[in-house]
């Protein structure tokens, strides 16, 4: 008996958290002993034969590409906090430098005339 099964998490009935498509084959004990299968891609890799996964050449490891991990993990989650913090820093710098530049006389005014 072969069945295709689609499932979802029962604790989150309205939220799509992922998809899985699985083929399940139920055998009698005699058939199972006649057609051995390993776990995952271990030997014997038959009944059914599992091809190696089609993964990209570059993996998403933080130490091989730290900028990519910063982009996908930090930037996507905290983008507006970072932009808001930079704007706030710019405003504080402008407010702090305005009195400094307005109240301190220019250097040419401090030179005595002889």
C-alpha cells in the first residue's frame, strides 16, 4: 500500500509553518525483510532509492559569509530600529554641534591686532 500524505502542525491550525510531502509504504513483515532499506541515505539505499539532496554550492554558514548572516538575520529583523537609531544619532549630533558652533567665536576674532 502506497499513500501520499500532507500534514500540518495541530497546535497551530491557522498558521502555515511549513510544508511536507511524504510517501509512506506499509509492508508486511515478509515483504519488509525481502526489500531492506537504510535510514535516510544510508546503505542499502533502495526501496526507494534516494538521490543526494540538490543543495547550492555555497552554504549559509556565518563564518564563511558573515555579511550574508548579518543581512538575513539582523537586518531583516531590526532594519527600522537601526535606521531610527542612526537618524536619532544624527539629530543629537546636530543639536549638540549647533550651540558649539554658535557660541564659540571664530579663531580670527581671538587674534590680537597690533
